């Protein structure tokens, strides 16, 4: 029986999806730890003991919270992005999955920001990762309503994109809502 045929069974596809998600998260946590010991990683995260890190790196573990995953991301200077996908997309991703595709570079090593991080600011000061930045979303297409919240702008079907006002930089991606 092919995997596609096995997916006709709802219980099977749910179990497969859960196992896949657990494997991805556990593997990424292990890769984010890198050469640190589990104890060092636990200390970095503010976790009391190494056994919790060991559990999170186990593919059979599934009790992590989004807050914990966001804290790991913040400490490693990456982004945790929880996302809903179709089963077809999950299978496509699973075919391409490897340690290389799951590895995440921290901001300081992210090639997409190398030029931006090295660029001088408009005021002539150098840019470092410790400076506070004016980063937000800006309206690309649609109607701007003074005083509208982000949710109201999005609900109106507008297109918004990330924007760094300090460097006048817009990433090459925009989002249609």
C-alpha cells in the first residue's frame, strides 16, 4: 500500500503528521544547540536541568509549548514560525528534509541581512545587533485609515510588508491578507 493510499485513513495521516512535526521540532532544537552541551543549552534557556533539553530533543516528545519554542528562537536569534499546512505540502517537505534543510542560521550569519547589517545608518553611525530599531509593517497596497489597527488593515484586504525605517529597507517579500 502506498503512503498516498495509507493517508486515506484519517487516524494514520494524523499520527504521521504528529510524528513528522515532532521529528522536525526535535531535530531543529538539537541543531540549534549545536556544539553546546545540553547543560549549557539549558542554562542559556533558563531551564533548571539538562534532562528537559534531552526530552525536547527526543522525537517522541510532544509537550513543548509555543512559548518555550519562541524562547529558544529568541535566545538563538532565529524565528519560530508555527504554521498550518496541507498534507501534500507536509509530504513534499518531508521528501526534501535533511539536517541541512532544517538547520537555521542565527541573524548574525543570515546572508539575507549581511549587506544590511554592514550598511551605515543614515545618521552615519554603524549598525549593530544590539541597537534598537524601528521595524514594523507598512501598507503597500490598499486604503490607509488613520488610527486603524494592524488587524483592521489586514481585514480590509490590504497588502502589507515588513519595513525597517532606520535603514529604509524592505525585504523582498510582501504579504497579501
